[in-house]
């Protein structure tokens, strides 16, 4: 079997480590664009996965494809790059974009971005290549994060991994034989809609979907409901009277300090995650499940009960052969992952 | 991309169709061995997926690897084949074995067969190759059936498929980019343990596993409990007083004839399957889910409510792009699938 691009990149990173006094000027570079509903973040990222320069603009100030591409052109000089195709082509190997919605990676096409108006049916890769003259890859934002985490983060040591991100939404990406697996129509990895209860909470996507139980709003609402019902907790003093302004971070901090209610909330989140992760393990038997996103920052108050419930719900033949680990890249995972989409083929 | 072995086989089958008066003597052949807990079935299968000759022996009469390999040697002449390596090597391209338990396909190794004593830690492929001189592949029986269905049955037109078999146990196999995907340790595809209820029925494998709701015993027990509780049904006359002797086939026949209780039982089975299938669709987005095994013979009383519940539990972006189809190979799926394991590499 030929070495995968991940192995190649890893070897490159390892070789690079041995001579890390060398200038980085000769390393391949790509631009990663983390296209968020609120902010569009850009970075120049080298083949070791290091963001060398960063820029951003508010997405609402560049509405629709024309304005957005113009805003990208305006931002490139802030990354020390040209926005003229002839020059840019010599500076970077490509551009990778992670977009918040349904995309077709093969065609570099955006079907629809749920929370960004004006982005229905856009052949974005073609548009970008016409403007900037460099190869452009477009994927959904969670796949891009999975790509980054699997290339430069925790996943780089595995060939079969599942990446899950916990936040307002719950998403995922699958690494199979060292490659992101996108399914028949580029939409695989929707872990937030995996059902954990056939009679559970209904959403537009189905019944009992994981996101309905462990998304940010569900976590806050669970704590708020207990507080409104009069439950004692250190959380009571924060946002008293308007408990819906609590955040998962507040609850995680209280849990870490030993607050019983907050610990219960995270135990329930862990139980729901373990139910879905056990299904994923039986189905795909990955070597690792990597958990990223804001809620994963909770640390041991999440991961300890998660491993306990998972052990209770999996045969040892599966549990003993699978790791569950927090993601490593942190806040920069988005742009680095987007750049990895372009670096992977260079 | 090079044509996959499936495409090659399909093309061969198609070409063969055009000249189907030609003698089959020149077609490649393999021996498929469906190693069941009760019976071991063998067939000589050609590269078009046709079983040309068959034989069998009771598994209990050949206890343990030595006796079993001797029984296979005794059966080969019944298939019109030699059991001498020098001759056999010219007659067939290989042997494929599907075994009822945990196997390691890469090593051709049997970890353990749950219901067959004397089969712990057996390097079966090595043993067979030493005795018969032809390449031997060993997989679990459900993967072998999936392989057969994906090579010669419904799945041959798809690149991304999930195969599910419904019987005493519920198992599965995954086709990803035209190849059976076995996960990190050869055990992927355990669809029977995908959870549909985080607070559901406990088993040694976890909580809420699909098999606990739609396995043969669960189906019969659900009907029997309603009958014991006095529920009116055409099923009452059969096995009166010992309703646990009912079979899924009896219940399917009653449902097809319009019996309300039997229809309810199959609607519940369909609901449970739809919950798991929706999770699988969101995770993997296959082009098709192929349903085989005894219970799948129920026909429309299973598939109609299954499609209805699935539509209710999936976004149209997923539902409209995925087929749900009954398996095509029927009773011979086992041996043909086993032979396909060997033919796939020839």
C-alpha cells in the first residue's frame, strides 16, 4: 500500500522536528478559511500545521458569494500573501474552506448554508479558482476540523478515527483507512442526528437525535430546569432569575468545583454520548473517538463518566481496543483543518 | 481510479450473459464453505456467482479443527473436485469460509465461535492452506453474506452499501468504496448492538441493542405476550397454550393475511429497524441498506412500515438518496458469499 498523505505529512512533520532550527520559508503553505456564520477566519498555515499569520472579517459585512470573495481578496495581504493569481500561485499550494452547512466536497459545491443568507447552490471552488488561480477545496466545517485533528492533532497516529465536535450543534467526521469518509453524497458523519431513543425528542431531522440531548442549549436547559424547580446549587447565584443565560462553561466550572447538580448534568451528557459512541463503535470499530468543541473543554467531569458509561455499554472486545480522547488543536482547529484540506493533496 | 474487483466481476458476469451458451468449464471457480453451528454447507461456485455443485455435513459430527478439515476433504469429491493439493490447485482459485463468531479476516484467524465447541484461537486459513494448497479466506458469516450480496446480489450496483441480516441474531456488513469495511480489528458491522434506547433492554453487549427488539426471539415473545394477555388474533389457534413455539414466519403470514396483532408486531419491528437505520444513514450515508435473513422474507408487512418510519426519521436529503431493499440471493447467500471472498482476489 502506498503511504497515505497523512503518513507523508506526519513523516514530514517528524523530519521537520529533527531540524527545527531550519527556516520555515521553504515549507509548503496553504490558506485555511474557516467560514463561520458570525466571523470568517483566515490563516496562512504551513505543512507542519502551524498557523503563521491570521486575519478575519465579519461574515455579515460580506453578504453573498461576490462580496465574500472580495473580502477574502482584501484579507490575503494581511496574511503576507498576494491576491494576484500569478503571484499567489507561487506562494501557496491551495486554499481550503470549511463552510457551515451542506457541501459537496467532490464538486467543491455549497448546497445551502443554514445560517448564512445568500449561499444556496454556489459552485464555490470554481468561483475561487477563477478569481485566485489556485486549487480550492470546500468541505463542511466539521469535516475540516476532523481533517485538521486527524492530520496535525490527536488523530495523526490513527488510521481509523471518529471525530465528534460538541457545541451549539453536534457534528462529526469519519477517518477510514486514513481518509475522511464522506459517504455516497458528501454528508456522512452527522453524529448529532444519531438516535439514542426511539421514543425521544423530535426534531426536523428525526427522533431522539444526540444533539437534542447534548447540544449547548440542551445542557443549559437541563440545569436551568432543575434550578427553576428549586434545586440547590452553586449555580443559583449566577444569572439568578434568568438561568437560561447560563453557559456550558459555567456548568462545567461548577461541576469541577464539586457542585452536585452540575455533576449530574455532565453525567447525563456523558450517558447520552456513551450510548451514541457505543453504537458507533459496534458499527465502525474505530481505533479512537476524538472529542472536540467547547463542551469537550469541560475535561474530567465529562471524560471520566463518559469512559465509565462507555465501558458499561460495550463488550470488552470493543471497549479495550478503542481510545476516547479530547481533541488537541483547540481554537485554531478550524483554520488549520481547512488548510489541511488543501495541503493533503499537495 | 482502477476498476474494483466488484466492477470487474460484474463486467465479467455481464459479458458472460451475452454469450451464455458458452460452456462454463472455463470460468474461474472457488469453493464456498458456510460453516454453521448446525450444518456445514459447501458449494463449488463459478465467477458468475452460480453454485454448480453442493454438499454438506452436520457440524457436530466433525468436532474441532482436525475433524472438520477432514470432513471438508471428504466432501470435496462430492463437488466434483479433488482433495489433493496438486490437482485442486488447477481446479479452483481458492476457498472462502464464513464462520459464526469472531474472526480476524487479515490473518484468517478464528478467535472464538460462540456456539461451536473446540474452536478457540484457530489459525484456520493457515491450516487449510497447509492441507489443500489453495489460498483460503476466513471471515465471519455475516460479512461473507454481505460480500455475496454485494458481489452477485442487490449490492452489485452500489459502491456504498450496508447489509443487515435479521434472524436469531442481527448482524451486518458495510460496503465502503466497493470493499467490505472491517474496522480497526475486523469486528465492524455489529448492527445488532447499535442502541435504539439509552434506557432500554440490557444485554451482555450493552443497553438497548437492536437485536434485543427485532431478533427472532424478541419478535415471538412480543406476539406471545399479547396472546397470553388475551389479545384476539388469528395466531391464537396455532400452538395454543404454548405460544413461545410461534415463529416469525407464522406471524408474518398472519400479518400478510391482515391480522391486527401480527401487523402491530411487524410495525414495531419496523420502527426499531428504522431508528437504527436512520442512525446508520446519518453516520455513513450509504446508497442502499440491504435487508436479508429469515425475517426479511416477511415482505411488504415489514418493508412498507419500515420505509414509512424511516421517512419520518430522516431528513429528505438523506431519505430521498437512499434505497432500502430486500436481499436477492436467498438461501444460497451463505455459500455464494463465502466463495465470493475467494473469487474477489482471483
